[in-house]
C-alpha cells in the first residue's frame, strides 16, 4: 500500500482460530485490518477497519501476534509498511 517496489506478504497463511461460540451458532464473518509490518517482518501493530463480530476481531488479533511477513522492499532494502488484510471465517 505504501510506495514500495515489493509489498509485504505473509510467510505463511494467516489462519485465525474460529471462535467456538460463533461456529456453534453457524455464524460466518470477515475482519479487515490494516497491519504495519516492520522491516524485520514482524507485526508492529494493527488497526481494525471492519469486523462482523468482536469474537472474530479477537481471533485475528491473536493470530497476528505470531504472524511473520516478508517485509516490503524499497530500493532493494526491507522497509516498514502498511498492508490491508481481509480474513474470512467460513464454515465448511
């Protein structure tokens, strides 16, 4: 999103745990968050953009604590940047 040559991207899929109470209710949803990815690939913080339920938001926040990214690059060097993530909760 920032002016970078290569945007930040997750090293592995970000898969938050489905909140058990919402699974039991058959509820699906989505969380959109803006995440700052630091130059070392760690998450420096997140801002909620939208969420269909607070329990989904909590699950996403928890999963972001351990998330690692390939950092964005500018002029061939890793830099901090913002990325927007949309994480969907779907019952299969």
